[in-house]
């Protein structure tokens, strides 16, 4: 049994609310910082070169000062607030001997080839700073990478890549910190949480072990989580209880908690937008839908299977497949020697059909394929289809080779027209879409491992997953979203590529296609995330700042009632 399940609450315990125990009183007693404690000009003078012309911003100086004062810092620094310079100056401030900076793989080249040479013209930088990608730390061959380097200062830029405590990179990071408790930790990110305080708890308690403003023990953290988190089911929602002691007049429980968090010495949060330009997010009018797309959606809704015959199971699976079809394609397997593995296909089809029917009719609160699988494994559900599937599922991991089959280029043709008009970026989620659009337009596609977007000028097709964070793209003012992420944290990073300090245009515009229920629902989920993040962490979210023009719930209800297959609920 995992530690997360060990303390699962009973329904009776939820009504009591969060209690004011010893851990709560410890957090209450942590001093609050109500005003800055460092003069940015003085720290600038100490750190810059004689010929340097740059100056530290107040938030940058605050993070560096707290890092020095408390031996760690938790920098909730909004997109465009200057995290890169903080990460490069931290080793000098701490007089570190073996500093290591961990960055996303897509930013390693930019950090080493662009950022460090640029900032070295203005600032005293550490001569022995190692820059390591998060993906390098993740690989099997690098289990002992941190032990080999023995860093005395670890800097996490884009620290949200360490939210998942079960990921190999996070386990290795936390293992090293546990074995080497004197190691200093600087946490930096503009999107540290997605929907839960559990996203950053393990980082916060290592960065600030003496004054962590979250419970240090898992059971109490879970209780706080049940009262504060965004996606907590109502049957598990806990009353705020003692958490209301953090609230001032007119504050809700998340806002009160946020103030306790950001007023903790060692925690530095930016609360203002890093850009004065107006920001607009507008639904782009969808071109006339070809009959073949409407028919494909209709069949998929009726049969609960993709055009290739693959069974749709849970809601997440439906979302993914509908979003693909909305862009004009679906996936099918490519079998070696053109010989399908019929045993694997039949076992998979039978299992997924069982999962779909179980989720449609269950009364146990099951909501995903994993939940059904766990219930079967515990013996709570009888299933003849599970055994045959277990026997063959490891043959193809994560799945057989596949290819994209294009039903229609109708949407890509519209995106190509937009590129001619705006000469700017089209963001995509799927490699298949990126490569296809690049082929149709002749403009480059920057996917995983292709860092040329850092210096590219003019139109381009760009992967959200590969380049949706870290890059400075202020030279672009109009972007088209040929995708719709459902995470508010992903939108925050994406909007911040162009809507950031240094943007000289009066307006920054993002256009997005939302022409089926799943795409519109993804945008609504992201908007809800943005409200949660701002309430609970205090950072102004760009989706909350933006002027948004998309379909209203009433309009969506009307389209759903019309029988349109793309909007069927």
C-alpha cells in the first residue's frame, strides 16, 4: 500500500475539518515578512561587473537575499520575472563549491550557449556551474549522477518538472537531499502547482526545512489538501476548520492560506504581471466542417471507438481521441511485416470494452481505466477479460508502432492561411500535426530536440511540449493555438512566451480553435486552474488577466441540444 493510500480519510472524519494540532500551531508561529528586507541597488553593486549595465529587479534581489539568509529559497516567480538571472547568480551569492543547475532539456542549449555568455558581460558568474537537463537525471544510466557531482547547491529552474514524486528524476533528487541534508536548495518556477498543494510540498520542505509553511507529516498534509485542492471530489472535500485562522476579512480559505505561504521568510512570490501589454485570447472561427469529419465524429460517439476500431474507455481517452479527430486525423497501428497481433488486439479490445461498460454503469465512484484495473486486482470486481489482457499487454510498450491517418486537412489549411496573414507562430500539441502543417506551408517545425526556435525569425510551427516554457519570444505578438491544453499551468507558460517583460506591442493576441465539446471543455478546465493557482499562490495568472472571447456555456448547451456530433455530451 502506498503512503498516499495509507491515510485515506473516512467520510466521518471529513466533516470535522482541519484540526489545530501541533503542526498547525508550528506553522502559525512562523514569523511573517510584510516588507522587503534587501536593497536591490546594493546587491546589484556587489554582483555586477564594473562594466555591467544591468540591475537586479526587486524580486530577483529578494530571492537571492533569502537564499543567503535561510540557506534555501522557494521562488514562486511568474513567467518573465527573471528566473534565469537568479539561477545564474545564486552560486556566487552562496559561494558554492559544486553548484548544479537543473533545467528542462529544451532549455539546456539556450542556457549554456545564449544566457550564460550574455549575462557574463554584466555579472560575476560562477566559473564551475554545471548545467544538467532534467531528462539526463531521469535516464537509467544516471541513477547516481548527483552522487558523482556531489552538489552543495542545487538550483531547480522550471521546478514544476519535479512535481511528480514518483518520477525517477524527483526520486533521485529527493534521495540525494535526504542523504545530504546540508545541500542548499533553490526552487524556481512560475507554475509550481497545477491543482494541489501536494504538487510542491516535497520541494518546499527541503528548501525551507526550518520554516516550512505546510505540514511536514503526510497525514496532516492530506487533510489540508482535502480542504484546499482544486479537483477534490465533493465526497472527499474537508471543511476548512482551523485553516480559517489564516483568513482576514473577506478572504476565502485559499486566499488566507496563500497569504500565510507568501509571507513566510524564504518564500518569494511575484504578484504582478511582468508585462503591461494587453492580452487577448479569442476563439478562432472554424472553417466549414467537411462531411467526412462530421461523419467520423458521429460514428465515434455512437460506437465508442476510433475510426481504426480502437475501443474508447474512460473520459480522458475520449478527450484525447476527439481532440485528434477535431484536428483532422486519427492514429492506427503499423504492424511488422503487415501482420497484426490478433491475440493482443482481441485481448485489449475485450478489456477496454469491459472498462468502458464498467465506468458507464458503476456506482463505486470509479472514473478511469486505472481505477477499474485496481478494483479488479483487489478482487472487488469480477472480470474474465483482465487475465488474458495481463498475459499479453507487455508485448508492445507503450503501444505498437503507429501512424497518423489524415481524414481531412481542413483545419490545417485554415492555419496555413493564418500564417500567411500574420507571419507568426502556430503552437501544436501533436508531432503529427506539426509535421503535416510544416509540410503544407514550407515553414519549419520545431519539435523535441530542435532548439533553433531560440533565434528563429518569421513564421514557424512550434511544439508546446518541447518549447512551451523558458523561451523569450517577445518578437511575436500574434499566435495561433492549433491545440488546447487543459492545464492552467501550461497556458500560463505558453502565454508567457510573448506576453512578458520586453514586449513592446500594445497588444498580444492568441487565437484558439474550440470547435468541439472536448476542446471547449479543456479551455474551461484551464481557466478553472488559473483561478485556483492565483487564489492559492498569489501569482497573477495570465488567463485571469486576459480579455477572453469564447463560446459561453449557454451557447455550448444550445449546440449540444442541436444534435451536432461534435458537441454531443
